[in-house]
């Protein structure tokens, strides 16, 4: 595995490089596009809500699905975990995950502040566990964090069936795909 990715291209192609990773192949881009389309359809078709709310959910879900695939691709994982300022970037990523959590809970869980506080606390605790674990343990710790988070949310909060997939998708992308460091094996 390459320790340092290539620099992004200048201009508009560089924006794509910064999302997919500069060393991404056309196949990587296709995978991300398909995942994004699947996320759009999932968000639009599974939650009974006004169209504007479903559209917002579809955009959030498309980004979650695309981000999950990017973080699982070699080029994306190498780009996410490039050496310069790695820790602050990952902490910023975790902080930014509170935005989709807040939007989702605000729109589709009737602004349940207790659920929002729990979801954010579990996000921070799980992310800290993954980031503090040794590299070889980050994926197993991420999996345990995911299961613990889903158990806590299921046990302490009622979950409406519509959109029940959103929180597990967000936590899976964070704990299992984005935060664990790349491993040579």
C-alpha cells in the first residue's frame, strides 16, 4: 500500500480527486456513482414524507453511500489517511457527522433531543474507541462500537420503521470504513 497518495490534479478534476482520492481508477468512480444512485433511491423511496424532506434525505443518503464506498476503496482510504494532519482531519470528520444526525433526527424523529444527544454521544465514544485502538484492532473495535451503538439506540429509544436504516448506515460508514487506518494486509 502506498504511504502517500499522489497530489490532486489542478482545477475541477482536482475536486473529484479530493473526494475519491487522487489515485482512484475509473472503476472506483463507477462504484461510487452506483452507490450514490442507490442512496438517492433509498432516500427518496423508503420514507413517507413530503417531497422536499425526502429529497434532503436522499441527498444525505447518497453522500453516506458514496462516502462508504470511497472509504473502502484503496485510493480513498489512502487519501483519507494521508500522513499530514491525519488526526485533525478525522476529528473534523466525526464532528461533521453530527450534521446529518441532527437533520435526520430533526426531520424524521420528531426532533427527539434525547435521541440526538444519545446518537452524538455514541458517535463520539465509538469514534474515540476506534481512533485510540492500535491499527490492527481498529476494525474489530469499530465493529464492536457499531454493534454497541445500535444495541443502545434500539434498547433505549423507540425506532420508527421508516428510515430505520439511516443511523446504522451512518455509523457503519464512520466506524468501519472511514476511521480505521489502512492496513497492508
